[in-house]
C-alpha cells in the first residue's frame, strides 16, 4: 500500500517552518526551513560535503533531508493519508521517535518508536479521523509540558490546532489539514 502525499505534506510543513531563525530560547539553535544546524551539518558530512551555515541550505537539500530523515523514518508512504501528515509534522517539530511513540500509544501498540508491520496494521485499521485527533491531542499535551511553551506555545498551538478549536474546514492547523487528507483519500 502506498499513498504518496509527500509533496503536499512537505509544502505544508515548510509553510509552518518559515526561513532562517536563531531564537535564543530555541534549544534547537539556528534553524532554516525547520532544519537545525546540527541536522544540516550531519547531512552534508554524510554526503562528503563541507559543513556550512544552515542559512545557506538549498530547497533541494531541504526536500532531501525531510524525505530521508523524517518522511521515510515515519514510513509516510505506508501509513494512512492524513495520519502521514500528522505524524510527519510532529516528527519534524519534536523528533521522529517521539512522534512515532505517540502514534503507537494512540493505537494501542507497543511504543518502541519504530513503525513496523504491527504499527502499520493497527494504523490502517483505526478510524483515521479519530487517530489524527488523538495524535494531535497527545502532541499538544507534550508541548504544554515543555519549559519553552511560554515562549513558543501560541505558535505551536496554531500550528497543531489551527486558529479554531477542533476540526474546521479551511483552517490551517495540522489537525485540519490531516483530516482533509484522510477524507479525500476515503472518497
């Protein structure tokens, strides 16, 4: 089973992430289009390239990093549409293992942080809208516990939930967009 929502999901993630920033309260440090300096340096070293400032990252490098280190790690082409986006965006924002463990807890399988056949089977048999809602709710619970929530919480809340509570067609939150993907796939 393959779903191929990567391009749309990447477009939405990039809309949330924006450009270069080096906020003093962001533990990730310098970031550009959601890619931290640490991730970018490791990526370039793996390719045998000289490290450079993340402020110089190209669109092709961004797409390659997101596909290889996030989308493929969450098996985005195999998880159900909508769930792919909810977990992908969470992985970009808070790490692959945390996002996958959250998905696993939401579907009631062992939370090992790796999407294998058991996780895929459970995700595919779950109600997609209920699963997306559960993942987003658990994500918000995690974000609320972070010491940086006072600084970044409003933006994170808008990113995950949109500007109106619960699913609202036309809203721009992860919850809203993920549910729209799930509904489009079920037609």
